[in-house]
């Protein structure tokens, strides 16, 4: 009888340890991985004086991504996405397509999500969805010689500034449990971002960036 009670107590302790290591209420989740941001650009025209239908496209960039999440319940969590600034090249489009690089800019896009995680906490695979806000902070904008040739021929170098913006983001992802603490994570994030470009020569341009971010990470549960 004593051995039976000992075995039951051991089984209960093992069950409690397993539950504590699941993605359950009170858990902290941290991930580190690689994230590729690809803007899906819908460019307006540069205002006059400029060649009609002067537009821009924006190239993708890949950087490390770090997140930290807290499980308020077994299914509801919040997540903060951080990382290094992304550097994007701006390419001529529309009437100036083929003209090459007209500038570059860095952007730091911290994002906070409210998430719902499906299935029980100890499930091997847990899909999740998120709704959040991104703050797009633009910095180190630099115009190229090509930009000067287009907007200020023969004059001093042209520069530009992008407006910082708050934008909504939606998220679809999933985790795969590796062991009691470690897991793999993959997520796709779509941000609905529109900003305005202000050129040193006086012109302006509305640009819808709407970036799509795809990342894979390794995570650890605390």
C-alpha cells in the first residue's frame, strides 16, 4: 500500500511538472530567429515639379527577430516583437522604372500583439492568430545621385524624410514542441502601412508599403 501511494505521488508530481512546462497560464515565451520583410508597394506619384508618373518601389530585407510573450490564460497571450533596424533600398518605378536605386532608408518596426493560441497547452502543435499595432520608425534616409539627377539636376544633393506611422498588423503562426522547454515557431505578419515622403526639393509622395513579414524562430519557455 505504501509503495502504491509513493507511485501515485510520483505520477502526480510528473504530471504537475509536465503541465508547468506547457504553454499555459503564467508562462513566458521567448523566441529568436530570422525575419524577412517584403514591402508590397502601391506608390503614388511624386508631386510637381517632377516627371509625370514618377513612382518608387521598395526592396526586401532580412534581419534577426526577437519576441517575448506572456500567457495570461492557457489560450490568450500578448507578444512584443523586436529586432534590429531593417534597411530597404528604394528603386525607381513608373515613368523612371529601370533608373535603379534612388535612395535607402532604415525602419525599426516594434509590434505588440494580442494573441489567441488554439488547442490545449501541452499540444505538440499549437497554431495561433494575433492582432496588433506596429510603430514604423524611419531613420537614416539617404538619397542617391540618381535622385538628385531626377529632382534637382545640377543642384545640391537631394534628400528625403519618411513620416513615422502607427499601423495595424495581423498575424498567423504556429509552434511545434521540441521538448518540455524548447519549441520551433513560424509566423506570417501583414502590416497595413501608408506613409508620406517629403523631399528636400519640396515635392511629396504618398506611398502604401503594406509589408509582409515571414519568420522562423527557435523558442524557449520560462
